[in-house]
């Protein structure tokens, strides 16, 4: 088995990294990076300047299409071949998240104006379907059939993607507003920082600012709900002279391995850990990075893990600068490095 290798990418963003996304397709090595420096970076080709910090980025139907979420309230489509940018929709506040469903050709944007916009990417001229939310969204993730929206006040709404697609296709004007498939309260006591869906469409994981991760399943049966659990992570022992105990860090990033179904977490403590969701155990923890881990992404074949590192915002925004300290690492995983105990 070839050993795992890791390297630092030259010319990283000049300010904090907000999101990472590998292109679809098992052989694709294209990586999108969005940053507070008002740019989206495509490693292989170049950068795409925006007028405001970019809070999220995702690929669309293929490796030549990307969508971005901006602090300037705009959702944009980028043609990565030509560099052309098109405004897909406008919210009335910053756009926090964008996720694309290849199964349904739907783009979903979540804004701090407490709405979701559901876009039919096959028909760009069709206005987006607006769905009001009961709270400000902080993290969104899509599985093959569901979209999980984590909001303030520990609210979690799960939407059914086929239902959203049907609403977009409805001849009724205005189309009916889809209701959540499920409404839940987060298993975590503090603000949700990240959410990621299992690739087998069975459930999802959430993380909080208080060094915890929860794993849950979509199925609403008592047996399935009894399986959910939460655990502490990304904590460091405080010096005894300072009273001992734990220094607790936010868990900023979660991502499931597309092949093995294990998942990685990245925290403000500067570490990345791999977890076996089924066996409820930590598989490994990597060496500490120089600053907090802000974002993670696996390549579509699971061979590479991208790690965005920059100072965190835990101490506030005053005099904050990620310049010179923002770094991007790519880890090539060994053949069984992310394979859990029950993986095939």
C-alpha cells in the first residue's frame, strides 16, 4: 500500500477560507476555494474576482460550472471555462450557503434573510422558489434525496428534494411553498457550525461551536432515533496553572468520505480527525496545523482530502487578518486510511 502524502498548495488565498469543493467525477482534481479576500480560486486554472467576500462555493452539473454565495446578497453562476459570471438570484441579506443536487438539477441557496431560494438550473430564466425559514441558517448540506438546514435556536429543517423539484415544476403560479419533510431540534446545546450528509442517504452529522459532533439518521422510527449519538471532540487540556479542565474549540468543518462513509472533522484547535460513524470511534487524528481548520473537502473518489487553515474568528473580528496565515493543504490518503471497521 502506498503511504499517505501531504503537501501545501502554493499561492493560497490572502484571507480566511470559507469553503472548499472538489469537482464531480472520479478522476477530477479540480478544487474550488472561496475566501473572504473576495475571490474564488480554481486550482488548475486561476481565480474569479467577486465584489464582496464569498461565504460558500460549490460545483454545479459538471467541472465547468460553479455557484457562489456572497456577502453582497448575490448567488452567482461561474462558467469556469470562460470566467463569465451571472447573477442567479438576489437575497436581501448575505448568502451563507449554496448546495447543488445533481440528481435533481436543483441549486439551493440559504441566506441570513431567513430564506431558502430553490433554483431550477436547467431553466435559468425561471424565478427561484423562495421558502421562508424560522431562523437564520448557518449550515446546509444535501444528500441524494434530502436537504438539511441548520439554523439559530437549534432548529433543523429537513426538506425532500423530489418535493422541491415538483414545486419548481408546478404550473400553479405562484407555486406552492414546500413544507419541511421533518422539523427537528438539534441534539447539540450550542450553535450549529457545520452539517454534512451521509453519502448513502441514511442520515447526517452536525457540529457545534462547543466542541461536539452529533450523528443522526433520517428515518423517524423509534429504533432509528435511538441510534443517534453525540460526542466531545476538538478540545485541548488547559494548563494546571490556569485551573486545568478543557479548552473547547468550535468544530468548523465536517465532510463524509464518498466511498467508505466515514467522516472527517476540522476544528479551531488546528486538528483534523477521522471518525467511523457506525462504530462510534475515532480512527485517527492528524498532526496539528498552525491555525484553526476552517474547511474540508474530499475528492469525488475519496483519494484526496483538502484542508483549509486560517486563524479563527473566536476572538472577534477586530483587527482580524488571515493574510500570510491562510494555508491550503492537500492530503493524499492511503488505500485504507479512511476505511472504517464495517466498510466494504
